[in-house]
């Protein structure tokens, strides 16, 4: 395939530049840089979504929502090079950056076997970073910046310590392939199946003439050859089936989980409170566990894509990369290590500077589930009791009742429960919910679903084993390496991780803890977004309904919540004083 070169929209553009890897596979890159013979730092991305597929075509729903909410995204640019979850080169090249977009192995214009988030992909990105740094137009400084996939593989590659990786911005990117993407508390997430079909297999290298065309050069976004379905199948892993077939955290997952102790690159980890179901845990864990002594955490709200492109997000990224890639005095050196957009009902956020995560002034407070089956309070109940619930019902709900004063919850959350089942296993689904003074649930714009609760947590009872060395009171660490089946009718203690959250609950509102045997639902009506046909009910695409993973004979049953003198069920909340 010939590389096409043009000067357009104030940029020097090279389409489909070959990058030959050490094993002989050739990847293809699009490069946008300032005209002339200067030397520029590079913003690099490597991923499977087809670099030539226009955002407006491939992801029309997201583009429409984003432009309606943040019209500045479409201003000051021709929007000719907008691509899903990548920077707009027309907003970076004028500031003296080169933007390098690489189709990952087996995807888009790049040949090879398609196996997402594999160790080989991380090595590929390492080699691409070093290739980029050696180009005549590059200053030798390379940064990684992108959303989701393009953030997740940053953790993997940074752990390999490429010499020329100078800084990275992981925007809404999971870091634990098992716990965050494939299996929530050991329960299979349905997300991978739909995602892989829609966003990856559709642009596999070799789809060729059946794929969309890059409007800038007329080429197919998925290769210059067209293969049969059988040939395409031989050239890819079936990722969603791999996750289904690997229930336990084995070598398949370990190869895709980074060693945080080896991540020493300066980085900005940007998370989304509403991302429950995929990304935010990785942003928090990546920040907390990585060995880098130059690391920052930022957390925001709204959709999965908007703030990466909004004026707020763009300014934050340029302040960060200007400091590390260009050596400019952007003021980044004075930035607080933690920047939290504290969430209030009505999609109101208040930016607050902090110094650590979790916050040092957190008042860790146990709110006990009371034996009346309705009340959530700090008083510890007494005696023995048990309450049954159908796993296919809305479960049990425990409420604080109207709060006498406002209450801020910001941080990780955990629950201790004693559960029994009529069968040999139980899936526990937990939701923190807020209700207004009229008793109506307050929902929040999530990264994917427009009506999410405050927080969610999951655990399969047979996966209840924890690692005491890695567990924290507010974040239990499950090993997922040993099956511990239940004896029907016999209760066991479960420590359940609930992903980090932030909410200031006004006086008069109520906080509710909901224990269920199936996914949370805001209602049974659902919301269908423009240009989409899949209704969402509160958890977006992150449902858990696979009958192979959750056979009805085991999981459609009756569970019981137990109280006893030595252990009373509670949820541990991170209360922030003086909110």
C-alpha cells in the first residue's frame, strides 16, 4: 500500500505510513504534523477502531450528543479528521505537536492476528513509540493520549518502560482486564460481545470493500484486501468467548493486567464518576498503585466522550502535555495531585483540589442494614434475623430516610454481608441510590447510560476469597483463583467492593442501599438514544445476563440476608466532613 502525502488545513499529512515490527508484521499509521522541517513531540495512539473511520459516521449517537452539549468541540476545526476517542489533530498540530494514529495489529489498515489487549499489542505499542521517536520530524518525546481502549493499553505499555515514552494521559481507561472489563466480582459482563461485534470485528483488517471509506482519501478503513468470513475468523481471537470460557483469573487475564510497580511514566489519570461498569476503577487503581512519582488524578462527570473533547478537557490535556512534552511553563507543576469534580444532583459539579486518594479526612462510617428490612442507620442492630428475597425481584432496600443535613460521600465503598442461597452459589448486585424529597429516584448521566445510580458493586459468592495482603477495609481484593461453593441454606460472609463514587446528598433527600440478585434497573421502560436502537435501563451495556455464566437453575432462586450477634451487615461509606 502506497503512503499518500498532502498539505491540507495547515498540516502536513501522511496516510498509511508503514511501521515494520520486529516480527515482520507491518502496521499502518496516519501522521499529522506542522508543515516544514521542525522537530515536534508526538501524541501517539494505537488501537483497533480504524483510524480512518470518521467519528461522525461510526459513532453518530455519541457525536450528536457531544456536539449538542459542547458545541465548542466542532468549532475552530474543519472536523475532517475527527476519530472516535482520539484527539482532533486540527486542535493539536497548530500548537506544535505531531499526532500519530496507528491501527493495531489485525485491525484497520494493519495486518496480523487480531487479539485485543494482548501482551503482543503492548509490545507493538512499545515499538511504535520508539519508531516515532526516531523520525526526523520528532523531538524524541512521545506522549500517549486517548479515551478507553487508547487509555487502557497505556497502562500495559507503560509497564514495559519504553525509553521515549515521556508522559501519558489515560482518559477513562480500565487497568484490570479481569475485574473491570470481563468479570465484575467474578460475574461475566455482557459488554464484550456487543462491543467486539460492533466496534472491532466490523473494521478488522481484510473487511476491505465491505467497510466504510475514509472520506479524506477514499480508501477502505479496514484494509486494501477483502477476505472471506472464514479467512477473517482465522485471523482473530473471539474475545467475548475467551472471557466466557475463562471464569478464573488465569494466565489469559494475567497477560493483560499491567504490573503497576513498573509504571514510572509521568501520567494524568482522568476518570468518570458515572463510568460504573468499565473504566473508573482502573483510573483510581492505576493512580493509587503505579510507581510513578509524577502522577495526577482528575475525575469528572457527563458522558464517556464529552469532556475529553470539551474546552475543559482539552485545556487540561494541553496544560499537562505542554509541561512534559514541550517543557513549557503551563502551571502544571503547581497543580494539586488530585482534582475532583464533586457531584451534586442535577448534574452540578464543583471542582475541588485535593492532595491524595482516598481523601485523608475521610470519616469511614458503617451504616448498618437494620433488621426491619427497610432502614439504613449507624446504630448496630442486635440479635439473629434473616430476610429472604427472590433473586429475580428488586431485592431488599434499606434507606436512611430524609437526611437532616447534607451528606457528602466521596471515595471507595465496601459492604459486608452474610448471605445464603437455596443453591450452591449466589450473585450479589449492590446499588447505592438517592431519592429526592418527593421519593423519586435521582439518576445521573453516566459514561454510557443517561440514568445511572450513585454506585454499583458485584460479587459471586463462590468467588468470595480475598487476599488479606492486598485488601483494604474500603476496597476488598478478591483473588478469583479458587471456587468456594455454597452449601444450600448455610450463610457465608461476603466482602463486596463497590466502585468509587462522589455525591453530595442535600438535606431532605434519602440514601438507599439496594441488595439484589440481578442487575439494577432505573425502570422497565428504558431510554433509547438518537440513532441507536438499544434501550438502556440504568447500567448501559454492562449487564450480566449470560445464561451460560448465570444458569437459572443456580441463580434464579431465593437468597437470604442474615444478621447475627457476631456479624451484622453494613455498608462502609466515605463520609467527607464540612461539605
